[in-house]
C-alpha cells in the first residue's frame, strides 16, 4: 500500500553501500522505520530530507508486519535553519528526538505526541534564549501524553496548594506516583517517611529515589509546574538559573526512570551540559 504522512526524522544510519535506514515519527503511524535505497548516492532524489531534525512529507510503500518499510519519496517541509546553525539549540533539538525515539514503540500512532514534537521544534527554532527549557518541557509533556502526568498543583495528603507553600521550603515529590507531599505532611508522618538530602546533589537524589521519593525545593516543583502547563511559546522566557535548572533536570530524570526502566542517558543533552557555561 502506498501511503503519505507528515513526519519528523529522528535517526538516520548508513545501510550497505548506498542506502540508509531512517527512523521517523509520523503523524499517522507514530514511529516508523524505512529503508531509502540509493539515498547515499551523489544524485540521490532524497537530498537532505533524511537528516535528523527535518520535518518532511513522507511517501511509503507500507506493508503491515514488516519491520522496515520502503521509502518511496521524502520531501522537506521545514528545515529549522536556526536549530541547525547553533550548537546549543541543535543539541536541544537532538535531545528531544533522541528521547522520543527511546520512549516510543514502532507504529503506535499518537497525534497529540506528534503535535507536541512539531510545536516544540517550532518554538525552539523561534526562541531567543534559554533553549534548554524546551527539552525539560518536552520531557515532562511527553511522559504526560504517554500516561504519566504528574500531579503538581497540591499536596496529595492535605490538599494544600503548591502556590501556598513557602517558597524557600522543601517538599517531597513521590516520583513513583507523580504526586507531592508538603513538608508538614512528610515530617508528621501523614505520608510515607524517608531520609533527607541536599537539593541539587545527584547522588543523594538517586539514593533517596530508591523509595520512589525525592525531596526538593518548592521552587523546583513550581518550575516543573510551569514547564508542564505554560504555553510553549513562553518557555524561552523562563529563567530557571543553573542551580534550579540542574535540580529540575535531576528530578525529571529520576521520574522518567521510575516509569521507563530501560531509559538510557540522553547523549545529546549530556554533551550540551558539558559545553554550556553555567549562568546564575
């Protein structure tokens, strides 16, 4: 069956002498893999359309139960010139598609996830600063679309609103449940008890999270709430600062690992953090 769908290229790898195996996330079929015969030849009809971070119109010879579909045609819809021309912005874009590739299974269509992917790349292309925010927001929104949306608005035990918690206090994020407990409920024993840790210490975070609990600042929870709920076009204006951003990143990684046990480190994001100079 010949079929057409819009898609974003997630991954491209060499195959034999002149072809490529390409992984897409498509509007109609979700993640789909195909072989592009002759794609590496000098006069290939595919041009640059099979490069990662390309938004394309894809035509496939599609057959059910076949692992690799045959790519008939692939035309670029968006080139994302700003993303490709700046190291930090490109590393964030690559991190987004690398994470999506890890979290999704082949041919499970999800229109909401496709829309989130395209909107995230569109806003990253337009953003002027704070590019890393777009990856953090995508992490949180992606797992929410996949059925693991955290509840960040209020303490699960007493119902006290997050906005009413003291800004410089700490609270507990129950990563296994995606819920929060205020400091009073945690310390009084209303919720499950646990040890303490200093915010931003990744080793301590990982030890504490063995019980599914992460003690974090209220600022981290409010940052997560904003990354989850704010319009994507406003994410680039959110100045988290390096310390808070690192704590949010660590908390998110632990949350994802609670629900996706096979999650591997995001190479593009870790590379970005090595090159990026911390900012206050």
